[in-house]
């Protein structure tokens, strides 16, 4: 068994709150987190997109940049990226082999080990700054063992309620755990979530600023459809900054703006902010690909808030989508599916083959029918679902296939569309 296989077998033991193990692991490694600056990005949706934008902006400015995100889509090394280059399979396995004895000594969990692997790799690579996406919550997430020079909290909605709480206020308190006294912070949260973040920021002495209408900054967006968005970043007392992102959807303009505001705080010149925004790539998030010559949109929407954003974007694009859907059993499946009832021509239900968390297909089909979605097929194999959806598009019933509900499903379908090998690793986290 390879080190990577041993590492991924640890997923079955789940997650445990607390920073004691990750701190002990980093201590055994000689505190590699002290070798570079770091930025922590928390939130419910948009964390990865914001991280991708910010990393691209820092790279455009010539800074050696690490980026840590989760989960991966196809290859585990996608989680640990240096200057836009993910770790290859051999390097990822060697790094896991190096850290696993230390991890076993302190009883670290899967995510704690992968976080430490990223930190060690970034130290070895002499990065200047690492952009770290928070995995779950914030207060007890392994990434919170680092001391950031800037923090970001993206939009906040209900997700992972069994762990983070049943209200947006409770979830916001967990996300606020990344805030630090005197460390600049930006957020796009609104409503009760924003009020909670403000209260927590005041408590710890964090200078929290907002990307909201009538906030510290706001944006004026011109949607470019499948070519992304152009927008003006407006800041009090400063000239408007024109920016563009190739990522699709109004929400991606918000994520790009959060990244730009953070990059500017870190001293990145405006020209490099603009160049980085244009260069940003973030696969699996309303990403256009092709399957047997037909257009496919891959989107990682896996909670009700993200599903609603996806639906609104599809309406704005004027598309008639045929969905291919898998959902993890621990998600708010009914509300997620209900978000698509007015936009989906129909759905083909399937399951992510590599994810034991995936809801059984018959149960998911039942939820889909309760959500008043037209179930066009129930498929054990995602590629059978894709073929059936392809026939629907060929017959003129829809004009695009949308794959959504699970990043694990998106990864499997993307690998097939791009003719990439999918490693036979179980997907829990």
C-alpha cells in the first residue's frame, strides 16, 4: 500500500475538533509554518475561488505563492499548489511518506496531515506567502494553527449544521475563529452572519471591512455570460479599479473582489491585481467542458445556497439544462434539489462512485421527485448518466448538461471528459 493510500484510508476515522494535534505535528516538523506569510480564507461558499484569485494576483506580482485548497477534483496533488503547479503523484506520495510517522505519533486526522503536508511543502519551496483555504468552520480547523497576515470570510450560509450549528449566527462564530487582533480582514457576508462577524471582530480587535452595498467597498458588475464578468471595484476615497475574471457568474465577481482587496492590503500593485484576476483558473466551478461534442457545465454546488446561485446563473445565461446529480447523504438534499425545480428540464440521478458518502441513487431519486424535478433516469454509473443526458441534448430537449450536487461527482466526470486517470481512492473529505 502506498503512503497516499494509507493517508486516504485515514478519512474513515472522520474529523475531531481541536488544534492540539496539528500544533503537535507542526512542532515535530520544526514549525515550518513560520517560514512564510499566510492568508486564511474561511466561509461557506466561494473560499476556493477567492483563494485561486488571490494566489494568481500574488503570482502576477512575482511572489512565490503556495495555495492550499480542498477537496481535490481528480489528483490529490491539486490540494497543494506552488506557483500554479500542483504536486504530482510521486511528490505527493513522497511527502505523505515523510509525514505519516509524525502524524501517527500525535494521532493526527486526515485533514490535519494534508494541511501539514502543504505547510511543509511551502516551507521547502521557500514560498513568500501561502493562501490557505479553511477546510471546515474556522475556529478548530487545522489551518487555524497558522498565524495569518490577512484573513477573508466569504459568504456564509447553512452547511455542515451537525458540526457548525443550526443558525447562520452560530456558523459565523465558527468562521470568525480565524480573525486576529490587528490583522486586516475582509468579508462579503451579509445580514445576521455579518452582524455576528462584526461582534466577534470587535471582541478580538480585528479590523474587519466589508464588501457590501454601502460597505467599505462595493462592486459594479457587467456580466459577460460564459466569458466571465467585468466589474468596477469601488473604494472610498480611491479611484475605481476595473477588473475582470474569466470565472462565470456574478458571485465570482464578489470572490475576485475579495481577493483584490486582500491583495491590495498585501501591497500588490493594481496592474498585477488586474492581471492575476484575468489569469485565474478554478476548475469544476461553472466550468465549460465537452462530452462527446456537447457542452457541459461542471459546478461544485453542494449546499442549498450554492444551488440557488447556480440556478440564478443558469437563468441569466438563458440555458435549458439537463442535470446530472449526485449528493452526499449528509447534505440538506431536499432544499438543494428544490433550488433547481424552476430551471432544470430534468435530472439524471447518479452517485459519485468513489465516495461512500454519496446518497444511494433510489433515495436521491425519491428526493428529486419530492422536489418536483422530472427524473429522467437513475444510474449507478455517472458516465451512464452522462450518456443519457447527452441523448437528451441531442434530441433537443435541453441545450446543456449541468453536472452538480457533489464535487466528488464533478471530479469523476471531469476526469472522463478530459481523458484523465482517476486514482482509485475513496473520497470522504
